[in-house]
């Protein structure tokens, strides 16, 4: 039974609805109710897509052009990004210089962007392609993109993911090896990022920093720090080189005299079309650096440079103390080898080289500004800590000896071990290979030109570390103690006596330490004769060998001893007996091999100073002088006219002539080996001193060479 009143309520609701008024249906007139099926169209012109490849545009194996390859770099799929990198490598092999230059901006920006990719394979492949692109173009073409590359690299170096930080070193290596100018121009960005990779600010809001440990990294902390230190060392090297080149260019511009506007009314006047100062090449890194924040760069401003040194020096000392065997409790065992293992030797090398490069930057800043503020501050602030933590164990030695003599068959380490299928490899070579892998992992830029044996001989055996310590201790301490002086002398003498062919690529460290000792020892009041005797002995040993590397070392030692003999700051060395004997024998080296222009200038300087031992040796070595004329050779980078003039000037200082000497000289000047220009210069010099020759013979025969 239904509810009562429901029907009534339904009727009332129906009546309450709004009633729409009804309209009559209207129909279109006849003829207008037909659908119009006509329509208008416009032609679609496909300009680029309809073009067929004509052979001028490089394409990948999948027929993709450069723009289509760039579009794959932004794809969400990592496989597509890898495919884009593979396609770009194919295009680079087909591109000429015109295509590469026109697309250089997109290539560098796209590849640098992939250094932040989430996939390690993409990051590594992009760094490899960048390393292949850099040698294809000039460094001046890359400099406009220094800010882009520096920004992406700094972001990768400080990325939150450890894998991105580790792979960023690949891009860093590509810049350092192939475009060092960009790395130097971006040093202001990169140096703070290097600190962030190995350290962090202290939690107490102090300005100092402390070493950090990456627990999620696959590398040991010491290995990771060695890799970062190696790149920091290379960056400081290229920055110092750029700084010196910029300073030389600035001095060259400042030394140029402006054109004189004085007019002489009695003679015709010639005016240049442009000022020669404006013809000097512009330093492009200086232009692009202006766009960066701050008008002064970190390594060129004394306040920022001092703050950077304050930040990094404690990190260097802490890094060494963590791996120093003498600072650990285990080293108290008397039976343990006191030498350094490879990891400790590597960290010690990196730390000392970085401190030395910081010192060189401080010295360069003081020389540019004619002051000694920064060097004095560094000595006062850090010498005590440096001597306490680094100088205490000097000289250092290696824990394990690496045998490099292949003729020693009796040693157990040189025995061969089976490699399977008849292959055999010596234990010594295996040891060297393992250590070289660690060294090249940390120092790829510095070891790229060094062979295996020289690298294994220098760093693991602490040779470079001890030489660098000799250099730093000599410069940082005004008057070292007797114990320190004896250690320095004994170390240098030992290396001079045992400087093998494997160490010849590292001779710059030896020469740098010797130069520092000779320069700073004027206030020490000690006997330098044993050290000079070792230097002279090494000079004669290297001169007697025919290899180019030994001859180069002999030439460098000769230049060093020559500077000692002509510069006033080395006057305290001249009284040594070994040095006196070397000066007497020096002119005889004219006939032993290649004679450099620098050596000839030193000879003329000694003669003009009326150095009696040298003049006596020059008279007795007249045959060697004639041999230098007959075997005249121009080396790389030398001026032909200057070298001929320097060699001819030596004849001016011969005061005692005899008939045999005049006949020998005449035969040499008339021979085929002596050029006409050199004969003319020698004849002109001898005619100036014809009063010495006319006592024996008429000098008219000299005039035919003029």
C-alpha cells in the first residue's frame, strides 16, 4: 500500500516546473538546405625534409645530421644519449675544419652538459669525445667557451653524487692536457671546487677547513686525495706558466717606446701608419676573464691568494700526517721497515709539489709588485709547522726497493713467473706495472711524457720528494741549522754521484735545488767545495756520454755553473778550488759537442770580466774554438746572427798568437764548413785587434773575407 499524499506532492512538483513556450519549427527555403561540399586548400612546402643528402653534409651511419644528434643529448633515455654520443664521434671523423668550427659551440655545450649525466658510461664517453675534439681546433678558438666549460666542470666537481665527482676528473684531465689556457683562465672557479672535493668547512662556523671522508666512494681516501692533489698540482703549474707569460707580455708592452712626434724641418719626415704598441697580440684569457665575478682573480690578488693558502696549507699537512708511518702507533716496532710505502710516498710527493707551487705563486706576486710581503708572511706563518711535520723525516726513503737493472739475474725479485700458455713475466716488471698504474691514476698530466722506469725510479724511491725538500728548506729558512745543512749537502751529493739515466727526465728538480743552495748559501758560512766537486764530476760524466739526454744535462749544468761565475749573488762560490778547475777546463768544451747560445754568452761575459782562469783556458783551447767554428750548428729557438756574433767575439780575447794558430785559422775560414757570414764576423773582430797579429804576419788576408 502506497504512502498517503505522495501522489499529491508529485502533482504539485510537476506544476511548479517552468513551462517553456513552444515555437513552431522553421524550415529552410528550398535550395538552401543542401550541404556545401566545396573547400579550399593551401600547399604544404617541406623545405628541409624533402632534401636528399648531396654528400656535403656529414651524416652518421643511420643518416642523422648534426642537429638530430644534438637532439638526442636531451633525451630521457640513457641509451639514446649514448647513441647520440656514438653518432657525434662518427660525424667528427667526417667533418672538415669549416663544419667543426661552425658547430663548435653546440658540440662543446652538449658534451660539457653530459658531464653531469646520471649514467657513468655517458659521462665517461662525453669526456673522451671532448678530449678528442680539443686537439682538432686551436686553443684560441676554445677560449671564448672557457666560462661554459669552467662552469660545467665546477658543477661536476661539487656534485652531490660521488660518481659524478670522480668522473669530473676525466674532463679536468682533458682540459689540462689539450687546453691548458682554458684551465688557467678558469682557475678562479676551479680552485675552490678542488678544496670542496677533499674537505669541508668546520661545523663551528670557523673559516678553516677539515679533511672529509667519502664513505660511499669505491676509492680509498688516500687514493682519492692523491688523484685530486695531482689535478690541483697540474692546475697550479699551468696557472703559473700563464702568469709568467702574461707578465712577460706586459713587460714587453711597457718597454716599448711610443712614437716620437718631433719633426726635423731640415730632413724628410716619415710617420708610421699605426703605433707599434697596438700591434702586440692581445691576451684573450684576460678579455674573457673580465666577464667573471670580481675584478681580481684569486691567484693575482694578495688578499684572496693569502686566504687560499691559509685554507689549503693545513689540509696539506693533515693529509701527510694521516699516511705518515712515523706518526702511527705501529711504527714504534723496531723491526718494521722505516721506509715509506707507495701510497705515503705518493701523498708526500703531491703535498710537497703543491706547497712548492704555492711558494712560486707567492714569489711571482712579490716580484710583480716589487715587494716581499707574501713570502715573508708565508715563512713566518708556516715554516715551523712545515719543518715539524715534513722536515723531521728528511731525507725520506722507500720501503720496498724496485730493481730496474735487467742484467741482475741472481736477485729473487728478477725471477720470472709463469703467465700460462708459455708466457712469462718477471716479478720486477709486474711490480713496476702495479706501481705505475697507481702513479698514472693520480698524476696523468705530469707523467704523460715520462717513461715507465723513470717514473718508477723517481717517486716511489722518494728522489723527487727529497730534492723538493732541499729546495723548500733552503728558501724557507734563512740560516738552516748545521744538521739540516749537512742533510741537504749529503742528499745532493749522493744524487749527483748516482744520477742514473732513468732520472734524467727529472733533472729540473736537481738543478732547481742546486740553484737554491748556491744562491742562499752566502749567509751560511759553510764549505761548498764538496758539493761543487760533485757538480763538476757529474758534468764531466754526462759530457762524456753521447745520448741526447746526458748532453742536455751537461749543458744545463754548464749553464748553472756559468751563472754562478758571472752573477754577483754567487760570488761566494768562486773561491772553491773545484770551481776554479772547472773554469780553466770550460773553453775546451767548445769542441766536445753542441754549443748553445747561452753558453757562448756566458763565455763572453767571463772574458769581459777579465776572468784569469777562463782566459788561460781559452788560450790553451784554441783548437776547440776552431772546432766550434767548423762545426757551427744552430739549435732550436736560437738567432743565427746572434750566435755567430757571440762565437766570433771570443777571438777578440786571444792576446797571444803564433804562426801555427794563424795558419790554422786561415784554413778554417777558407774551408767549406765555415759560412761566409761567420768568416766576415771573425775577420772584422780580428782587424780590430790587428796590432796583436801584425807582429807575426800581415793581416791583409783577412780583408778578402769582408
